[in-house]
C-alpha cells in the first residue's frame, strides 16, 4: 500500500494527471525489477500486488520506495472495513510482536466511512490488541509498538511498519533540465532533489583530462548509475564534455585568482548551448553557499551572470549544510567514503572570494570562449545508465545540431 502526499493540494484535473503519471512510474520501476503485479488506484492510496496471488510484497515495497511522489508505503493486510474485521486483523498482526510490559498505540483513520468515528475505531482495535499479551499498556506518545488501521470505503487496511518514500512530485511533471554532475558529494544530491520535484534530468559531466584526478570519470559514472536506480523504467543519460582544451588555455591566464570563476562560467556557457539546442528548461548546479571560494554569494552572482535571462539556474543545495547533504547522499547511494583521486589540478592557491564581474569579463577576453565552447562540445560522448547499470558507454554524441538529440 503506497501513499502519495502533496498531490492532494492540486486541482482535480491536475491531480488526475499526476496520479496517472505516478501509476505509470510505479509500473515502470516494477517492470525494471521484473515484477508483474497489479496496481489499483484509490484516493490517497495505491494498492500494489497481492501476497495471496504469490506476489513478493517485500520486493514490491523495496522497488516502489524509490518512486518520486510516494511519501510512504507499507506491507498491509486487506480486510473488511468493519470494527470486528479490523480488530481481528490488528490483533493477529500484533501477536508475537507484543510482550508483557510493552506499550503500544493504535493509529486509526477512516475515509468515507460514517458508521463510526476514528476515535471509536481506535478504541475498538485497541481493546483487541490489548488482549494479545499480559501487562500491556497504552502509550500514544512514545510506544514500543504501533499498529495502523484504516477503514476505507473500498475495504480495511492493517499494517505496523511504514517505509519512507522520497515524496515530492511524480517524475515527468515538471519539465526537463540538465544537471552538472561530478564525482563529488554535492552534485548528485542536487540532481536527486530536483528529480524529487518531478523534473527529468540529463547530466553533463565536464572531463578535464590530465587536469583532473584519475578517478574523476569513474566517480561521475558511479553517481550516474546510483541515480538511475531512482528513475528505473527511464533512461538516465549523461553527456561528457571534454574540457581539456579549455583548461589548456585557462592555465595561461595572467590573473590566476579568477580561474575557478571563469571555469564555472565556461561550464555554464557550454550548458546553455546544450539547453538552447536541445530545448531543455533549465540548469542545475550543486552550489552550497559559502562552502568553497567560488560559492561565496558575490562569486555566485558573477558566475550566474553567465546564464542568459530565460534559463533558470536551479541550486537546490544552496542552504544545506554538509551533514544534511551527506545524509541524503548515503540514503540515495551516491556517497562513498573513498572517492579516490578526483581533485582539480588548476585550482589556484589563493582563489578570489569576491570577484567583480567587470574584472572577470576582462580576464575572459584573453580566451576565445566561443571557439573553445564549440571545440569542447564537438568532442562530447554519451553514457546511459538504466536501473543502476551502464547500458551505453563512451559513445560519440551528435555534435549538438539543433533539435537532434538521440
């Protein structure tokens, strides 16, 4: 039994569209896992599979817990929606889990049931559960055990565990963006958060060749594969742009301190060209306010100025602290304790922390940015991950002709 959350805030027509897409995404992730199970949509609840028919409900729960738009799910028993049926099912579920001296709570709710109130439902079920072991006590604040009962028009549901889902909106409801992806911690979390809001993501990884650590590409591909587990049933693509020609010229600049800012602006320049030619709706970066020199509020203003009006620059990690980002990274499978050699060789010893746009633009005039952008994009290759595995690797991409994305 899967629950969806904020979709209830939408109008009826939008809600119907979102739930239809949510159901499609559930089917996609089940197909990717090789699971053939029925899906029945009710208001606020989606019932998936049936253990009586031999469905592996635990495997279903594990898969659906990665579907955006699902806030929680449970392996639930379907029963009658009357007090006796719900009480009997809850008592049976509680047996063997409650022992003498333990506390418990019944979390009761109803939907389109007028024969009794939620309080009456909770009391009736509580009486039945209380009799399953000696010396039990009720604690509604901090119980040792919880059992959930729902009386709904279509039947009753009883369960005692809630698996957290990602929440958010169904994937595919909020357009398409490109998201810069590195081998690090922040960028994959930023991409995951944007996907959580219903946006389809194509990644861009900028490979600096000998100017970057030897494990950089491997780390970016590991992040790509991990993120593809959250979009099972969909292709999860990454374009790798060869930035080595740009770095070769960048290290010749006389003003060393602005290197990182000029580099980020160039990445955005290339990203904007991909957005323009392929019709994406925005760009995602994993910037975090004050984390490194290029991410001071002044420098982010200078960097963001490289993006023309009309292209949103989305930065979902802007106010997160590192512990929050790491916690999400661990949950989604992108955090690794040892990422290897992923350092950048061109970072100056004393980078600018408060650059001016006029000074940076003056420095950029030493570079043929248009020519370098065209050269770097020309050597782009494509990777694709599906359900955690690379299915397309190091394939020469189109030279970004207008409207010609494969």
